[in-house]
C-alpha cells in the first residue's frame, strides 16, 4: 500500500478493469497566445513536450482516439479509455463547439470519461452548468493549470492569471460536485525551497480531488530557455535525490485526501535542455514511493527510547 492516494487506485474505485488516458489535441489555442491575454504563451511553454505522435490537429478526435487505442490495446485488449483533452486550453471556445468536441470523444464505445485540462480564467458559469450535468452521467475531471500559488511568480512567467482566480474557480467547480484537479510546477524561477513548500500549504486549503506535480524543465525554443542563458542565477535545477527530498517534504505538508496523479514529467530528449535525469516516469515514481514508504514505516515503528545512563 502506498503512503499517499495514487491515481491508479483512485481509478480502480470508479471503474472495473484497466483504464488508460489517451491525449487529444482538439485544435484549441490559448488566450495567452492569441492576444486576448498575451502573445507567445507562458515563458516555459512548448506544446510539443506533451503531444504524443498520434495527437495532430489535422486528425479528427475520433481518429486520434482510434490511433491511441491501437497503441495501447496490444497489451490490454479489454482496456477502457479516458479521453484527455490536454493540449493548450481545452475550454477556450463557444459552448456549442466545446460540447461537440467533448461529445465526439464520449461517443466512442471504449471511452468511459473525460479529463479536460484548462486555465482558471477560461471557464464560464454556463460551461460549469454543462459540466455539472455531464458529471452526473460520466466520469469527468477538470484539471486547472495553477503552476504556482505565488502571485509574483505567476506574473514573472507571464501566466496571465492570478492564484486568487485559480482558487476561486476551483471552489466554484468543486461546489457543483465536479471532480477538480490542479497542476503545479515545482522549482519555477526565483522560488526558494520554502516558497515551493508553501504551495502545499496553500493548495491544501482548496477542495481538490487530484493534484499533478512536476519539476521545472527547461525546454528548447521557449522564453525561459533564453532567460536561463542570460540569468542562470534565477534558476535552481534539481538533481534527482534533491528533488525527491523536496517531494517528501511537500507530500508531508499536502492535504492527505488529495489524489497525487504524478510527481515528475518527462519531456522529449530532443527538446529538453535540463535537467536530464535519464529516468522514466515510472522509475522515478518507484524511487519516491520507496522513500515515502520507508518514512511512513519509521513513523509507525519509532525507535525504542534510549535507557537513561
């Protein structure tokens, strides 16, 4: 048994049999790219880092699902799938157009639910009405990119929204009975260790179902890569053991009711500048699990008291 609530066990509570996420690129853009909030996106963003080969905008949602299922089904023929609307801002559009995309994914016979990644400033009350109704009939998780709870950091990375906005929409979403997730990047520029750990305290006050964590990665062709060249003193890139130490402290401060979906991210080698740990995500997670389990066992079985001299 793990020392925290993990995503696989969480899914087992909702489904019988194995369930796999399939990433979908549904042709969305972002208000931080098209001029509504800004141009160029967040300083760290290169969308190629999280788009599998089968995710291409020229392919229909149905075609992407079919190719994704073909990719995974060789090992588990009876697998069911969650359509993961991942690339860019997946609630950014007219409600009628959004419904069409979501319902195209749900119409696939092997798709049993949706995970929708978005920004805190791109969800209307009207859309929440729709999500509330949808969540009564299917598995639905709305994931908000929060990234940091520090307002100065959010401004520095050109995020285009505040933490207060994120906290507000997370509360609004959860109040409707919709499962709600948050994403944080640990190690953003100019954030000290104590600032990073304070994210755990602040985010723990919110009514979240899931949380996703990952280390800061410097990606080629981004504004942040240029910043790193010019001002390396703004950055602290974690070595593996150091980042595990940070995660252990972070998890111990985190609301234990949260489901932790991941601890790290793995960008394509051809795009990654640093840090390059040479580990698969599952290998890294196994290292974190081992450390957390060891600490949990130590807490359960404290060392016997030292007899007086």
